[in-house]
């Protein structure tokens, strides 16, 4: 009896150079090498935006969590905006238990579905700054706000 592959990773790059990474199946010890190879082939430095869609993931373990954290770190290193579309409740649970749900750039509510759409554009990198203490991107104050404070 042939068992289907435990993981599938589809990568689509839109004309605007945004990458959509859709993971299906199990993101675990057996599946992470497939995920890591797909991410390695992306050339993140040339992509301004990446979306990681976890909605089709059925299981994730600590190794899978580490792979998501590695993707996040790689995106930060080359200033690629990363947005993560949350997975099902059982998948999100590992992020909640480890506190990484508050540190990773998860799309919230209605934005989760939008984030996976090629038309979705999060704020530009020039409008953001990386808060090292919080390990996340934050909005920079608008220029008019900065002038008012002076």
C-alpha cells in the first residue's frame, strides 16, 4: 500500500515578486526537509514580500515550528516582509504554547484570507521598523506625526 507524501509545499511567485508558500500535510521531522528546500530555492533577497499559508497543515511538531522560525529569521535578514496565514486550531496551538504566536507576523481575522491573495499588499518596508526587543516589525510614525512632536 502506497502512503501519500506527508507534506506538499507549493510556491507561487506573483508578477509583483511576492511569494506565496502553501504548505499541506505534516510539517514535522519528515516534512521539514521538503519545506526547507522550497524556501532555499526562493532567493528571499529578491522578493519584497512572502506569505506562508498554513491553512492546509494537519500537524506540526517542534521541528516544524523551528522551520517556521528559520523562515522568519531569513526574511528579517534580507528585509522581506513575511505574513503567516494561521493554520487550523491544532496547528496554531504549538505557536500559542511556545509564545511564538505573539512574535511571528500572523495575519489576523479577515486579513488571514486576504494575505494569501496575490492582490494583498501589507505596509511597505519603508513604513516599518524592526523592533528588536519585541522581535517584530512595527509601524513607523508618519512624517507629519514626527513634525508635530518637535
